[in-house]
């Protein structure tokens, strides 16, 4: 008997069993996706560690799945997949024999020919009998994500007082919207963070003229960077004046890790948000930061993040201004971190500057920046020193 266990890497949060992709008695292939687990950050598939028959499922759908917990058992003594084919399972694809197996991430549709689909998306489409040509993908290059499928299913069902009503619009008067597991986990983490750490917020503002000029100059050379890449680079460099900003509270010490791993809050729409982490940001060039950030953000929005992509963060940036807000405070700290940077909407504002010793009224691209800190770890002096250096870096960015 071969044990199937929950992976050890869970970023400190409990996972739950989202869906079993095979049933007891099914023949499974080695490395074939067997079960989906979900945390507040990612959905991940656990593959079968060996070929054989799924003989026992120990954690059912919606059960909590602690790291290392036993999920199921597979018997290797049964007929091997090469010698026999499994019976079809309603709503699930039948694995093809090796010589006839088609790419697992493609599905032929009635309207769009062949589309690239992840295993999770493909199974969800088959389970709910949905034609993917009817779904507008929000992932990279228009690819359909698991969230897109979930929204398509949800849009056909409205939960109100009494029985569910099908074929109703998603936006409706009255009724209830049930919590999904990700929303419940986010709520649980937010309450715990506020309860554990005293939040204090400091507010500065920054002139983005130098950043805008540098960004435009690189774009003219074919290098496209987001403003967030600059924020990550400046935040990493600002740690030199107040290292504890990159630290965390422990019962007997303030622990300051050697690396600067910066998480970036990434919205998933109605599903909440995830925080992919740019590892060792302090040692990366601006262009390297931009490439890593683009990759992580794209995979976050297409549901392709792995547990390692959202683990190990030491500091977080919430670029809430991209959705229009000028100021958000306090921004809730990420678990185990001492500070989180908030950046408001970038907009042109009138400012007073000195030119040749005379005051002048100018129009500049400005944004409010906040640093919310765990007051157990750092005080106002360190907070303001960090923000002062961060703003200096943004406003004095060298020309490209």
C-alpha cells in the first residue's frame, strides 16, 4: 500500500480538500492528478505517487488537510494501468493509453477549435458540462482559469431565501452570497492578524516624476516595466536604514532574516487576493524584478501559482491605488511580518517646489504612500526613517 499525503509546504495556513478527481476502486496512473487542495492562497493538485488502485480515501471533500496528513492509499498489487483500462467516471475524463494520449491541457470545443486548458480547468468543464467557448478567459493570452469556470457555474445559480433559482443574473436584489473557502480563510487570517499585532500607520507622499521618466525611457528601448517593479526595488533598498522593517516578532526576539522577500498583493476579483513573493529582491536588478513580477502576477491570475510562490515573504506591498483609492489605512499586516507598504492612486497634483531659491507651483504625478507596522517590532522613528529613504529613492531615480 502506498500512502498519499498532504504536501509539507502550506505557507502556514490550513488546506482543505477541494475535490477528489478519482474514486475508491479507480485505477490511477503515477503522477496523475488525484485530489485538489485549497488554502486561502492557492489551489494545488496532489498527484498519485504510484500506479495502482485507489483503495481508501481518508479525508473527504471540505475536510481540513494538515501538512503531512494522510489523504488516501493506493494498492500497487492491482492490475497495472498498462494492462487494463479504468471504467469511466461520470463527469471525469478517461486517461488515454500512452500511444493515443493527447495533450492534457487541450480540449476541442464547438466554437474555438483547440484551446489550451490546465488539468484543473479541463476537469471542471467536464464535470459541469460547460462549453469553454462560452467562457471569456481572464488568464494570460485569454486562457480560461479555474476561477473563470467557477464564476460561470455561479452565474447560473443565485442563492436566496429558500431554494436556489437557476438561470438568474449574478447581480440581483436581495438574497445571500455564500462564503467560499478562500474568503473564509482570508477572514480568519485578517482577524488573527489584527488581534495579534498592534497596527500603526504613517503617511508620506511621493513624487513619481523621476520614475515616470525612467519608465518611459526604458519603454522606448523595448523594456516595459510596471510601477510596482520600481516599488519593490526601492522598498528592498530602503531596508538598509531600518532592517527591522523586514523582521518579525517572536516571543524572545525580533528576528531579521538575511534575505528580503517581497510579496505583492494581487487581486483575484470576487475571489479575494493572493500574495506572490519576489524572492531575494535585494539582490535583483530592476529588470530582473520586473520579469519575476510579471511571471508571478500572470500565474496568480490564471490559477497557476505553486505553494512555493506564495511562501517565505518577509515584507508586503499593497498597490491599492491601481483600483482607484487614494489612501487605505491601516492595511492589515501579513502573518509573521512587521510591516506592509500601501501605495495609493498615482495622479497629477499641484505641489510647491523651490526653483532657484524661489517657490514655484508645479503639477507633478503624486501618490500617497503608507507604512503600517507591527508596533511591537518597530517604532515611529524607524517607520519614518524607512519611508523617508523609500521616497528619496523614488524621487531621485537616475535617468535611464
